[in-house]
C-alpha cells in the first residue's frame, strides 16, 4: 500500500505492506531512513532550513523545517525500535532554479542544514542526490528497505 | 523542427471560452462597471452560480456567514474574488487532465495553477496592488500552453533535456529550440483566441521573464514570483523541473526580502489542506 508523504510531512512505519512515497521535491529535501534489522523505515519531506523563521509555524508544523523535522523523523523511528548505527540514510532534493546562486537559494540552504545536523549527531549519509535543477520523487519499501528515485521526466530507478 | 501549424491546430481543440466567462472578463476589465453588473451577468448561468457559491462556502474561505446568492457573494467577497472564481471554472475545464509529456499526473497542473494564483493574489494584496483579478487569472492560466505542447515535449524530451545540459538554457528556451515554439508563446496564442486583454496575453507570454520582458510591469513580476515559489516548493513541477531562470531584481522590485519569501511559502504550506478542499469544490463542474 502506497502511503503518500506530503510537503512538510513524514511517515514512519514497520508495516511490511507499506511503501512510503513523496512526490516532487523541488528545493525541498526528502530524507529516507531504514533499519534493516527491525525493518523500520521513515520518510520526511521538509521545505525550509530553519524553524527560527516563525516559532508559531514551527510549533504547529515542525516537519516544515530541517532543524525540527529531522529530529522528529529519527525519534519516531527509534520509538519503533530502530537504531541510528544500523540505519541506511538517503538524502534527495534540494534543487535550485538556474542562476539562483546567492539570494534565496533555499535548496542549497536546506542541504546545508541537513549536513550540519547530521555532522553534529554523527549520522552518515549512505546515498544522496542533491542539487541541480531537477525535481525528484522517492519511495521506500518497508518490507526490505528497497528505495527508488525518480528524477524529472525519467522512470524510477532503484538506489 | 516540427510543423508549427499542427501545434496551432491543437489550440483549436481546446474547449472554447464560454460566453458568460467572456462577459465576466469584459466587466472585470471595465473600470466603469459595478459589482451589480457582475452579479447580474453571472446569475443567469445557474451552473456557474452554483459553483461560485460552492467555492464561496468552502473551508478555504472560512466565512462565518453562509452565502446564498451571487449578489451576496459579490457584496461580501468583492468583485476580484468572484471574477477569480469564474476563472477557476474555466481553468478546471482545461488544466485538470494529466500532461504526460510534462510528466504531470492528473490534477497536478491544476493544483499548481490554483496555488500559484492564490499566492499571486496574496502578494498583490500585501502590496495593495490594483487589478488583482488580472494577476489571479494570469497566474491561474499562464501554463495553459502546456496542455497543447505536452505531446510534443513528451516526444522530444531527450533532445530538450540535452539542449538544457549542453547549452545551459532554460526549459522554455529548449522547447523553442527543439520544437520551434515554447509553452508560454502557445499559452499567449490561446489567450488571444479566448479574446483575453492584451495585458493578460502579455502576462501569459512573459511569465518566465524571457528576453525583452517589460521590467516595469509589477503585475507580471507578481505572477513570476508566485510561479517561482511554487517551483521551489515542488508544486506541480514536472519534467521541466526547475530549469528556469531566477531574477533577483524582480523580487527586489516588489520590495520582498528572503524572509518575506520564506514566510509566504510557509503560510501557503499551511493552507494546503484547505486548498485541497477548494479543489474538490471546483472539480467535476461544467461551464
């Protein structure tokens, strides 16, 4: 069963029948985590790098931001028995519009926010497809951790 | 290069703009017309009236009071909003289908168009701009050309993709190079066929701000910024991805800074749920 993860949303599951999918990551970033031992996986689709933008919005929807969404994703997976050291971590998205070098480069800042948080918490990235000007869709199969990535105009490819 | 006349024939296959919508547009463009004139036109079209009332009373608007007549809707929400609702009807007829050439599933182009239109209007509201119906409709229908060009983009996608990579050009420029015409130009032809105002035709033609765009056009700048934010958010982004140019000067022209843009994205993200409900209201209609 496909479970769609919307913008500023996440899903964590240990149901082997579930496939988590998030569509059309522009400058947003999708983070997929999977612990093969307990077969627990999660998918986050966050939009902006820093929750200090608006405390109220961050409280109402912590999954909108990297710094509040990523901890929430890992915590939810831990609650189902996952362990950080066993997790396969995949990061995709963070695209940018052409010529968006300095001003308002949200894709790049989203990616920097992920790296900063992962470095601080000693999380290793196993696979990443970040940047460029393509949009991406990612899906994670909970039964075995199989993960597929689709970029603009192409078919799904297993990663 | 493809025979452009076959593409132009595709424009003729689009559903014609209903007479009532043409009249609504004429009233919206006439500074001497009144809210009553608008309501008087719409009230004789029961299907359009019913749909507008359904949208008015949807959760998206969250009105405390129930709206039961078109005159009440115009009085309560204002002409701009009601004109926008009439345009939603027109857009839903033409934008809902999947556009496989652009790798857009059913409803994706429509959802993106509506979100972009409401975002453009909010920007216009914030800046107290006039002519909000023009901005709303321009943002809503700016990608109508994709519905005509989709098949050609699908057939020549590999060439388009290669041109973007090799030449560092935008998707729109690559369409023009490979197919001979781009979706914005096709959209402008549709707008002309529908007898839209010259200003509306220009907004649709220039919404990606290609060479020679009128730099002082604040309405166009507003539509462009809303479109760009939707792209960044990944809303309705298909095979063209984010392969369009960013113009910081336009953002600054509207006196927007980095925080303003992020706040706008965050606010609209919170409205997704209500927007879904609004789309449900407008679906399945006939005009």
